[in-house]
C-alpha cells in the first residue's frame, strides 16, 4: 500500500510547523492517495454486535436474544480470478460474473490515485441556513475520488439466536442445531460480495463521488433545543456506489456447517444485483443535517434523525429546485405539477440494471438472464431473473429513528 499525504497546492515533506507558520499556510486540505491498496482480515477474525436479553413481556411474545458476527472483512482487487475463504484458488463462471470468489488475488491498483485522491479539508460553502438566511459556515469534509479502479468488498456473517442472557465463550458452541431455535442456539451463515466502485454516475455521465461532512447546525432558535437541532453537531453523507452485489447462504456438502467455523459456500447460489448505480444524498448543507441525541427517557436508547426541512420558502425552494437568495430562478413546475428542474444535490436515485437510452427502464431482460438486473440462482445454476428497476428523484425530507429495544 502506498499512502501519499500532500497539500493540495503541492507535495511537501511532513515537518513541524509553528502556530504562526500554520496560520500563514493557505493550503486547503490533505490529500490521501491509496495505490496498490488492499485490506484483509483473517476469515476467522470478526466484528461482534452483541444483542440484549428481551424483557419478560417480549420473551413471552417469542422474542429471543441474537448476536451478529461479521467475519473476514476484506477489500481486494477485482477480476475473474480469486480465492475462497480457505485460500484455495477459484474461478468465476456459470452466470455469477466475477462474484463467485469472495477474495481477489491482487491489490487495488488505483483505489485513490495520487492524481485523484481522497481529500480531507475545511471549506466554506455559500448557502442558506435553517432560518432561510444567506450563510457561509465552515465544514469539515472528506471527498471521495471521481475516478477509481473497481475493487472487491466481501465478508461472511453469522447470526445467532436463543443464547440465553450471557455471551458464552466461542468454544462452548458445537455443531448445527437439531431443532428450530426452541431449546438450543440456532444460527444462519451468509456471505456478501460486492465488486465495483465507491461512486455513481448521473444520467449525463458525470461522476458522483461519495462524501462525508461535519458541521455545526445553523438552527439558532433556542426553542428548538429540545429537538436536538439547536447548535448541534451535524453530518451530511452522500453515498455513491456502482457495481454488482451478491448475497448467498448455500454451503457445499463438505462445509463444516458449525458455529464459528469458516463455511465452504456454494460458488453459484445467491441473490444477485447486476449493474447497480446508486446515489443517495442524506442531508443538505446548512439547513438539513443528521444529528444524534439521547432518547427522551434517557434510558440508554438514542435517536438518529435527518432533520426536518423547515417551512421557510428560501429553504424549500433550494431543497427542491436549487434556488438561492441571489438567484432569480423559481421552483417552476411542468404540466403535471412536478418540479421542472429538481436540485441534483438533494435528489438521489437507485438503478438495478442498466437503463435504456434516455433513462427508460429496460423491460426486455429475459427470465434467465445473468447479465443484467436482479436474479436468483440456485446451487445447480438455475436462474430466475426478476428484471430491472429504477428509482429516480429519491428525496428524504425527514427521517427519525429511535432505538427502543425489545420491550
């Protein structure tokens, strides 16, 4: 892996700087170039998400405690050749594209070229605040590349249920369960493989990179303090992804099929999403951010909220059609009442399958196609293709999630 740290105005050696020197420095950020990059965890190394024991009321309704393990998280090079979770060579074929092998055999040559790197910087954007006023606050942002080589992201997972109130040691588990989670621990093992890029492409062919921003929210109305909006730390996320996905659960006959034992997954079975192109903006600078706060009961639960769009003309005109305080543009509508020119920074899309020219949905994909759209494939290779799908103009005006536990 090559890691390049460079100021955007040039490349410099990393040396100590005085406060006065740093104050005089006019560079705009730090560039992170990742060439010949890979990240691999051992197939037995895991990230554990521990569940909580349900209350007596929830238990009487059939709820059970469950834990989730994510094993072998890896980012490797793309291509037809690869290896299994056991490290044995494997090749793709039989209709699963390059997703038959979870691990690549090479590094990602240009995950983030030094000429098109990740950029971490503090920046000021002119915009409109929560009250509809013109502002230019400072934000800390991480910008993704607009070009990168495709990569393979993979992991296998294990979900367990009915383990009781405490987390037993790994060595205490044995073999598959003889009954459906009634008296013993039951589990489901699965794998996920993605091959593609961390960016999307809009209908005009422009690259839409992934980005992450942090800032102080601009709601200055102290009456909103209880909502979590007032002077909070806010986040914006724009997620771009393009490529192919696979989720599979079938194992070969020689697989251990035991808890915490690396499975030998079938090379063909699974749910496949081919030619995915997705851009999902969550939040808009200055007036809509993601905030995290404690639940009103202060019982250990928490709230994740994408702030509500304020009922202020300057704000919603910008949110829907990009109009600014200094712009003469208006939110014009067409004959059907839809906004004629939606704001591309707040409207997302999810395409499964390559659309036809002009953006129309391709309805010609055959029921056995493995080259486009969404399809299921059995361990023997039988295919059922469900076709292609498009969601355009995806807009999130308000989203609130409160954890509550099983009660």
